[in-house]
């Protein structure tokens, strides 16, 4: 899915009914927005050590991120918000 410096992603939605919005801006910023619902979380896994895969009832989100990068972000989050911040 890409190198550890660039984070690629894929979104796979089972039906367009779970997609709320897709916007591709004509403005200079060239903003692109995907907005939808993966639904209730079914599974969360790290695939091949560098792809975070979040599986919901409505689809799958995959983001390339190494286990070390993920651990770093989670440690940083815990330092800022404490371990209770992770219990959403």
C-alpha cells in the first residue's frame, strides 16, 4: 500500500446508501471529501504489519501505517488525554 512516509488509503463501501457525500472541489485547493459510514465495528487489525484495516458492517477502511507509527501515535494520545481517552 505504499512506503512508511506516505500514507495511502482505500475505502470499500458495500452500498452507496452508506455514502453520505463525495465532494471534488473546483477551487484552487482541489479539496476532495469522502464522507460515509462504515457502520458498527466488526474487526480491527494490522495486516502485513503496515496496513491498519478497520472493518465495519457497511465496509472497510484501509490505511497504510506501520505498527511503530501507530504505537507512537497511541502513546502520544495517551500522554495528552490519558488512557481514558481511548475508551470511546
